[in-house]
């Protein structure tokens, strides 16, 4: 659907909804409601995804099994807890485009990032630097800085921050390439947010991995804003590792569990440094409790603890919907929804709004970051009062994410009307 054929009226938006092959999924989520019972226009799925209706029943199933079976639930629960994480693996691998042996749901994002840094940040001589984005998510920055210090090195000297050009917000591919090529021999690891949390810019992971590998660097991605949003094709990208959370586009609930990907070329490597725990040990002998660590022959070797079933069930419940809907049909709808939003917002005029997210659909997911010129939080408060749930970033950016799983074209149109009216007032 090209931008030029979009129309600016509610009937047209409703028509697009009528034609939407994924429209039924909206009914499978709890939409937060206003006092009058009307659903909010929820554009914050890039921050916290909505609750699938099925999640409650599935959590209750685990509570019931725990109530009735106690410890026996590890073997005799409807979904036995011992191998529980395995039930999620294939669907998770489909969402992120990886082989099942490369993907595991475990821990939370920052914890997984630390575990990956232990394995993939191996400073040696002058090759001791980490490349990140200057506006990387703060937790990522804290993690890499603390890992640099953990190796007795100085973050002031070992961190290379990729900055957008003067007057620009998004990074240019050629500038990323230039830094990698210039600093290549000094770089141990490149870690980028594959979809930047602020600008919504989506990076070409395959290209960046190739540039990094050509210089002998390892390459990893924080896919917090990419997982469940864009098809990541992690295996084919060739990146060494990736980590993500599942509570944004993947709807696993506040503080829900994270995921990790390790490319198969690293799996089974004997000399890889790794922090280890009993859930990474050979399943056949795990309960003998005595053997020396015998790592599982998959990314599961990075698991530490037996997983929290009550958190994992929420990831599973959402993954079932992704498995059904398919990441590629979702992406197709996302391109139309986001394109429609862009078309409407741009019609407000360049003197009023500036969309800082790239306009090329290949360089963005479902999020648009809209800089509203000469506006402050007052404007955001107004649209919130009118029923929009979005996200405000000081000093002047509204981040909105029309999520294909549960947002509609009508949501997009109503948001535009509300924003237009708030600007007019
Ligand atoms: C891009 C990005 N990285 C890292 C994090 C931190 O995630 P967690 O609190 O699950 O470790 C977030 C959280 O929103 C994020 O958006």
C-alpha cells in the first residue's frame, strides 16, 4: 500500500480495518478502557504490550497445578515445569528468525546482556573497545561500562560512541561503517540496539555484522524494540548474539522474561568464557548434582537457574498468538499502519511536526517518534486526556507505536484527529 493512495477520513480507515486479515487478533487482547468504557487509543506497545485474554487462564492453570500437585508439578503438571522453557523455544525462534538451538527464553534483558558480554567481550591487548550508540538505552550503557571496568579497563578509553551528525538524530550507515573500519583493530565488540528506542531507527544487522566481522570484531544486538516488531532474521544476519525483552511487542507482562540468541557457530565451543549454573548442565545428569559442568549443546548452556514458570507462562501465551498470526503478515500490516500514521501526521505540516524516525519502511518498525515543534508536555497531557496512551520524551518528542497485533487503522485516524485538535487549541 503506497502512501499516495491513503485517504484522510474515518470511513477510509474503517474500510482498511474491514480488509485487514489480522483484525480478529484485537479481540484477543484486553484494551485498557476509559471511565466511559471506551478503549484508550493504546500506542505504547513499544513500552509495555497489552495482556492477551488467554494469559489469565494459562497463569491460573499453573497456579492450579502448583496448588494441587506441589513439587510433583515438575513432572505431572499439565505442562510439566521441568522442560517448560522448551515449550516456548520454537515459537520464539520463529519470531526472531533463528534455529531453535540458538534461542532461549530466560532471565531479563540486562541480565542476558551481561551474560553475553561475559562470553563475547574478550578484550585482548589493543583490541579492547566496545562500540555502542551514543544514545543507547541507559541500561545497555551501564552494562558495557561495568563490564569494561570488570576487566580492569577504563570506559573513558574503551567505549566508542556512535553519534549522529550535527543537526541529525539518526545514524547514517556510512558513518557506522567508517567507525568500524577506522577503529577495527581496536574493537573487540559492537553492541547496537537493532531498533533504537528513541528514534525507532532499525539497523541493517546483516550489514553491520559483516562490517564488524571483516575487522575481526564480534557483533551483538539489543533487540528490545525489534523482537515481535520486525522480522529479525537473527541467524541469517550472522550476528554473534542478541538479547531482548518480551514485554514490549511480545506482550509478556511488566518485567516479563527476556530472550537470548547465540549464533550456532559459538555453540558447543569449549573455550568460550561463560557464567554457568545448573540449568545449563546436561539434562540427563543435572539431578545427580555432582558431575562437573557439562554444558548443553544449545544456547541453553547459558541458562543459570530453573525458570520462573509464572513469568514464563505469559511469554508462552503471547507466543502462541505470534505463531498463529505469523511475523511476516504482522510486519506487512505494520508497514501499512505505520505508513498511514506517517501520511496523516505529515499532513499537519512540516512547520508543526517533524518525524525523526526514518521514512524508509526498511529502516523502521512500528514506532514513529514525532517531534512537535514549539510544543511542550502540555500538548502531550492534552492528547492523554482525550484518550491516547503514548509516550513523551523531553523536550518535544511523542513516541507512538501502532502495533499490528491489536491496533487498528481507526485508532491511527482517531489519534491524528486528537493531535490535530490539540495543536489547533
Ligand atoms: C532498548 C532497551 N534496552 C534495555 C532495556 C532494559 O530492559 P530490562 O529492564 O528488561 O533489563 C530496555 C527497557 O525498556 C530497553 O528498551
